[in-house]
């Protein structure tokens, strides 16, 4: 009965918005600027995500607010800027996210210092308005893939080889996250390096690495974005040095791999209510590289996004969307605890459940 209800709900929402009366529209075409304009007045940006979820395995439902982010940012000069970001409701918790100062000299060199997202994971640097599906891939949420914030510094330098842009980013960090920086004294700082070829917004290929006291991460990623067509691919390998799970055997010598392939295409509708439709499919996987069965967990996610504001073709910002997602998993239950924690804990078990999600994203 509940499955039928959700299918009917999807159909009603889709039909209502798709066939709404067509009216004249005014396209929004924000332009990106190489050099920021000086504006001493702080600016605000807010992102809200509200969702309803149905766990098909347990036949249970919930409403959730994954993000209610507020960003304060501004430019003191043409080369100095700042950003402070908090999440008022990150799955029920208040979190300080970013507190960083930024320096940019021309087009080729930039420097950041403070509390920031470690620039390792590829999924549009994990900004909600740039992520197309309701849930992040497993390599981010379960694979300890460097998708975390820390306190430190990093710098990016751009150069060209035969006119082709190359970006090199390196950083050092406390290595302990942002939990309690007053006790983060260490003689083993974390460090990350990323070499990216191509443009940041259209076609790019990266190789990257991250090391701290507990694990080493290596990865490659690829992104293609043009005329509303998107391909994202990523492969990660981790060597986990001192990780244990309760009284379970230590994962000190284990190696873990993860990968994803994401394909989506945006179709402009020419209508006033729903400006575009975007069907998406993503496959993601987790496995143990030192085991014969390299793939223990697989998931297929199918999505349909209904966009209520014009899509920024150059920067793929998502400012107003209704997202319909279905995720189907194929998991080796005997080895699930290696990735998702204790199988007896419902919240961990739900991380690999078949799930239907309806989510609304809005940004101002």
C-alpha cells in the first residue's frame, strides 16, 4: 500500500508541474567573474533541503531536514576574501563548517587558511547546490574518502602546458577534523595533493592523494559537463592503518576501494513552472582490494530532478529543485559491517536499504 502511495505521489507531482500553464519567462544568466568586486558589505547565501524517505526493506517512513546552511562571505579587496558557513540543522545537529580567509593573486595563484573542506573528494566538493542526487555516494559517506573538514592551509597554482590549463593544489591540516581544535597538537600533520587537468566547470581529470596518521587515500576522477549532459566517474583506494571497530578484528592492514559512475542529462522544457527535467542514474560500489571478492556492496540510484529556476550552464548551480530518487542496493550481508557498522543498529542497516526519497532543494 505504501509503495503504491509513493508511486501515485510521484505521478501527481510530475504531472502538476510539467503541464502547468506556460508563461513568458525571464532567464537568469549569472556571470562568473575572474576578479571579485570589492564589496565591504557581507553577503548571505542560504541552502535548504527538506525530504521525505521511505525504507522499502523495513517499510518505515520519516521526514528529514538534511541541510539548512547559511553562508556569510565577502571581499575586502580584489585579492582578499572570507567565508563563514554554518549548518543550522545537519540531520538534527548544529555545525560550524567553514571559517576561512582567502587570498587570490591574479588568475594563477590562490591561498586559503582556516577551517575548510579538505579538497579531495570530487562530488562537486560536496556543496549541496552542486550535488544532483539526494544522497552522496558511499565512497563519501562510508568509505572515509577524505570528505571531511579540517583546520589548516592550502594553495592552488595554475599553469599551462601548450595552452592547456593544469591546476596543482596542496595543503596541510591538523589531521583530526574539526571536533576540538584546542587539543589537536600533533607531530603528524595531514597533507593532501591534487593535480587537475582541464577546466573546473566543463571537462577535467584529476589524480589526488591524502595522508594522515590513520589512513592513506589515493584516487582519480573525471568530469564532463556540457549542454546539460553530465558524466562523473571516480575511483578511490584507501590503506587504513590504525582503524578498529569495537572488539572486531583490526582493519590496520586492510585496503578498501570504492568507485562511482554518474550520468545525467538536463532537458529544457520552455515552461514557466518547471524549467528543466533531469533524469539521472548512478552506480556506486565499495569493496576490499585485498580480498578475492573486490565488490561487496553495489547500489543503483535512479533520479529525476524538476528544476524551478533556470539552470546555470557554466557553473551547474542548483537553486530550486524537486528531486525524486530510488536507490536499489546489492550488498553482501555477511560483510556489510565492514562498511556500514553493526548490522543490529537500525540506522547503520538503513545505510544500505532500498530507499525512495522525495526532496526539495532551495537556495537564496
